[in-house]
């Protein structure tokens, strides 16, 4: 009888330790994640820059979802500079510098729309320009419509969800 109780206690202690380890490791990773912005290494402080993004997004709210999407799309188009690169960067770096590739712009728009409970899907595939040339590209989809901040595609061919 005591062996069974000891076994149960050990099981609960092990489960509690695993949960505690997961929580602590998440906190440590969140606080020690660093990256480079404009040549300076910074430690990510998620709450400060995300609150800034939320405030900007709240100011762009329209009378309906389509107007809110249009306002946010134009804000990103007018304020963010397109810059192609292969490596993926943290969203904070793209927001602070206001430059990035199709993935960065799409993720920023997606995060800003999420403030208004507008859910979009990140999609990837081929983007064809007016000359028929194709490039790998990421964009957002909302109720069958494509939301693309870089505005250089005349035709989209979806290959999957997420980024390349």
C-alpha cells in the first residue's frame, strides 16, 4: 500500500518539475533573446514595442473589418521600406527599423489586425509580376482575399501556409 502511494507522489513530483522547468525555460529564453538593430545588440523587451504596435493599430481602426484592413495595409505600405534578405529576423527588429521583406511586412500586418480580432492566414507561394517572372513570396489571406503590402504581384499561386 505504501509503495503505491510513493509511486503516485513521485509521479506528481516529476510532472510538477517538468511543468516548472517548461515555465522557467520559457521565461529565461524570453528574457535572454537578443538581436542586432542598426548595429547594436539589444535584448528583446516584448511588452514595450508590442504596446507601441498595439497603440498604432488601435488608431487605425475603421468602421468595419475591411476599412481596418485597408488602413493598416496603407500604414505599413507608407511607413515600411522593402528590403530583401534570406534570413528571418525577429518581428521587433522589423517593427523598430520599419524595413523588411514580404514575410516581415505580412507578419506585422497580421499582428496589427489581431488587435482588432481580425484573423488572417500567412500564405506562401509564387508571385508573378507583369512580365511573367516569378519569385517566392509570402502574403496574408483573409476570407479568400489576398493582403500584400509589397504590391508587386499581378498573380499569386499559393503553395502552402506559413513562410517558405
